[in-house]
């Protein structure tokens, strides 16, 4: 017998006052989402009201879309406006985030996707994903993988060989005690290979300062202007205001630090580093989630990576990771520090242009500067 309940669904735009019931649905579906009324309302207010992208003149993108059956929310697709720049003009990117549909109503999923992909008041659609179904949906609607070569390659430096090996063996299914024993015997050989192979950044960390998120000041505006003027490429906004907003949650403020390099002209570059452990396998991980340097200065990049490496070791981390970066930085500067690499299970970033004047430029790899700062990868 056919299920007719989904035929009664209505689709409408989400409003801020829907945030609590939409969050309840997402939590029911197994998504990681804030708990508690104040936390939930702060979470969505940050994206839908206090977002710097909403300060740009022009129509405001939708907050998202809801499927309802007899007034009950059964599906939700969140839409997060993000401020970018291309060629000196603002570009409003609509990031796909936090969406799901109750099983009984899965046949209606396409209605939410239609609303997202056919939305107005945005210039570009972007999704950062680690799962194949989301990528397939984007491709079905004409989306393309971001043409930044090797973006699906995670570069990493091992900080603690024994514990890194133990975590890797546990990920492969070894019991904790067997993984620990095998890692203990293999660690000396791995450490020697790392030393002889030069698998670590080499620079001068004493030239690097450290800031908390709240300390990000006007000097970042100067760096942002320099990078905007270097080339016509799509850049997520990194003004001081946008950086403080992006990393502005309590969790991000605790887990994230900003390494800075200064010269006679001011801020020469920064690296944002974030702890993102994998406790299920006992892995303590530090990530370089953004690397932004005037003129892609090699010495500055070397020093920032070296400082991140040394902080990771001092904090007891097992590995330092980096994803993204243009080929000019990744292949010609970062690669000199001989990182290891592993491939992600799926291509992680897809986009769709909603304006014809962006179509051709964005098919060129040189028009992109994508790091873990983009999309919603490091925004929560």
C-alpha cells in the first residue's frame, strides 16, 4: 500500500523562530547540534542574524527551508550565507548545512534540494562534505567539484610516532591492547624514518606570535586588502570582523589559536590552528585550518608551519594536518617540508555558480583559494 502521508507536506521558508523545533528534528536524525534553548538560539542567531554576510547591500538569502506535515516539521535544509570576494566585489555564497528528513518522508527530499539549488539572492552555492550522497546530489543539480587539485589529499606530519601508530591500528579494527603493543614495537623504526626523511617543517618559530580569537584586530584588515589585490580569485572574507565571527563560538575560541608573522609593514601572514581529536581511536590531532600569507611568502609560510608543528608537540598531539591551499603554495612550498599524505574517501568540496559571469572563471583552478576555513568545515 502506498504511503500517502508525504503528499500532504508543505514547503516553506525557515524563520528564526523555527530554530528550536528544527534543531529537535536534526538531533532526532542523529546530527550533532547544540542542546539547550539558549545554546540553540545563539547557534542559529549567529548564522541568520549576526552574520557579516547579511550586512552587504542587497536582498538577503533564505535561512533555509522546512517540510511540514499538519504543522509538524518533518524535514529541514539549513542555508548559511557566507561573505566572499572575487575581483574586489562581494560574492554571497550560500552554504548547505545541517539538513535531514524523517524516513517516512524521504521521497520529499528533492523538494528541499530544489529549494536550495533554485534559490535567489545568492551568487554561488557551496558544500563541504565527507559523504558521497551529498556530492552526488550536488552533481545531479549541475554542481561541480572545486577544481583545486589534490584537495582530497590530507597532508600530515607525525608528532608522536607510537601514539599515531596505535590510533591508526585501532582505526583498522585492532583491539586497544594489541594496537598499543604493535605501536610500541614499531615506533622506534617510524621515528628513525621520520628523522632521516626530514618529515617536518623547517623554519624559525621564534619569529611567530600567538593570538586568541578575541585578540584579532585591525591589522588583519590590512592583510585582507593585500591578498584581495594580488589576483582575481574567489576568497572567503578574512577581515577582522569576519574572522572573529567565523571562529566566534565558545568551542572554537577554546580549540583555535592564530599564529601570526609580522614585518615592518604590519601583518605578513597567519595560520589558524585547531584541535580536532578523534577520541574513539585515541588520536590527538592539530589541524592547520587556514593559512593566509601576503604574496605567499615562502619564509613566512615555513615559519608558521614550524610554529604549528612545535605547538602540536608541546600540546601532546600525535599528528599535524593540513588540507587545501592553491597548488602554488601546496606543491611548491608546503611540499618542501616533506609531509605524508592520505586520500579522503570522497571529494570534499562542490560548488554551483548562480551567475553566468562566474561560470568560466571558477572552472580555472587559479581562481580558487580553498582551505578548511571555507564552507562550514570549521564554523561550528
